[in-house]
C-alpha cells in the first residue's frame, strides 16, 4: 500500500542538516512497514535491527556508544558494511535497548553522515527510563492510521483517490454513489494497515472485526505492561467510555460519565497515558475565535477522540448490516462517527491547530475550529444530508471568518 509519509521521508533524506529520525505512532499503524518500504525504494541496501528480538545487540548498547564501534558491530552482525547515504540503518523497537535512544545523540554529533531511522512503542519511548533522551539531536515524524485517500488507494480505488484530490467537484459529484460506498467501508474498517490489507485481499468483514478486536486486545495488554498497577483499571474505564462520550449531543468529555462519582484528579494520569501512547486525541474548547487559538483555550473543557474510526466501530459493535443498508451508519450515535472521521483526517496535518468552540450560554457550538496560517476556520460537521447549521451562522455573524466549512453526506 502507499503511505503519504513516504514523501516526508524523502525530504528528510535530502535534508543536508538532517538528524536521526524517530517515527512516532501508536502500535500497529505501520511504522515498521514504512521504514522498510522507504529503505527498499530509496537506498541501495539497509540494515534492519529489531531490539525486541535481538538480545545480543540489545546488550551491546549497554556499553560505550561510540558510533564507529556500533557501526562495526552492525557490519559484523549483518554482513553488510553501512555506507554513508547509501545504507539506511533501521532501529525498530528502540525503546527495548536500554541506551538505544541515547546512542542517537552520538550518531548526530559524531557520525551525521549515516542515515538512521528508528521506531518503537510511543508509550515505551515516552516513558523510557534511560538516563539521557537525545533532546535536539533527533528529528520526528508522526504516523497515523491510513487517511481516507490512502484507504481508497489501498483497496484498489487509486483513480478515485486521485479524483478526490483534484478537487474537481463536477467530476467528483458524478461518482458520488461510489464514493459514499467507499466512505461507508472506511467508517467500518478504518485505517489500521493490517485491517485494510486483509480486507483488500479477502473482502471479508468478519475478518475485519476479528483483526480489530485483536488490536484492541493488544492495546489492553500494553496498559498492563507499561502502566502502574494502580491506574490500569482507570485507563480501561476511560478508554471504554470514549465512544459513549462522543455519542452525547454535547460531545464534551465528562468525568462523571466514566463511572459513578468519577473525578478529574482520579483520571488525569490515566488520560495522560492514553495520550502518550497515541491512542486518543484531545481537542480543547476555546472561549473566543481569536488569533492564536491557543491563547483562548479552556483547559477544563475538551473532547476526546480515538486514534481510528474502525476501532471505534469495533468497540461499539456496529453490525455490518448497518454499514450496508442505506446511510444509517453516518447518523449512528448522533453523528459521532462522522465527527471522528473528520478529526482523524485533520490531525494528520501538523500545520493545523485544532480546537472547538462553544458559546458561553451553550446554545451554539462549532464542532471543530482550525487555525491554518493566519486564518481561523470553523468546521460544522453534519452527519447525513441535513444542511441546517444555526451554530455556524451564529459564529459567522459574530466573528466573520474569511472561510467557513459545513460538511454533509
């Protein structure tokens, strides 16, 4: 399959002042595949090190971290002589090597001619116990589940993907029915690479659900592996509450909806863990559509979304019949799936600052408010074909944005 992030990797390769690159992302979003595909298509050869499997190499990183010695060790181990600019060195599951992350500092300072790309558990990297993190000595690239256009290409609809990106709306409208069918599938399948690849191969929705549930189970095991025992239960309660929180008319996250008597201070650490491992997105309310939006954030009011719409569908046990019959899936849970879809596409663009807005009297709310360069753009997400947008009109009358967006089916 094709991932848009390949283009960013190519830019990194050409950057004369590049540093070792860490690819960040939640488990199973395709970090390993992306690194190997980049190596296969852009380099003459590569060395792939998986520190979770390679105990011998893992132990060697406990010693001195002189890059020349580490390079020689890799040459002996893999019978490939790493060549500057010709060989890509891949460190996968780097958090499993006690001083693996620290070694990147020395590669940056003493051997910058070698191209090094790394990945690992986002939570493992964030909470790594080694003494020194290479602050300022590495570049980062964030990877997310497949976007809708990536999904189209991966499922054999490359021409449709290219059509959407042309923004030729006359032609796009001519293929409206086909696009809606593809969008239904994306709502159910989501963008996790293994799920998408299996569906593309077998067109089996039951297999989709099976793989999604395995991924969800893997996430729960990660909670137990990394989190302090005293908050594991709270992490699971918070995680499981997100679909129902988004299904409310007002999607603002409410701690009391997690469990009876739940309070913010009891769940703040659990939420931080889910954010650190990339499983949720947190969007703050702003009190005013002023520039910059960050100056007007209300930290007491926010919405939480999952990392993938397909996993959200799996968590809520949406039946495939809902997917196939009419357009009911777009209106399920009061349109929460649709809002999850829009948010999921937006977060892949790091140039956007994403929030939401609501009036002090709570009578008007803009689902998503985006800061792009010097513009503040309101986005009103309509699930089906209902085009009424009273909140958007109210917002535009008050703040007079240069552009405003209303989505509908």
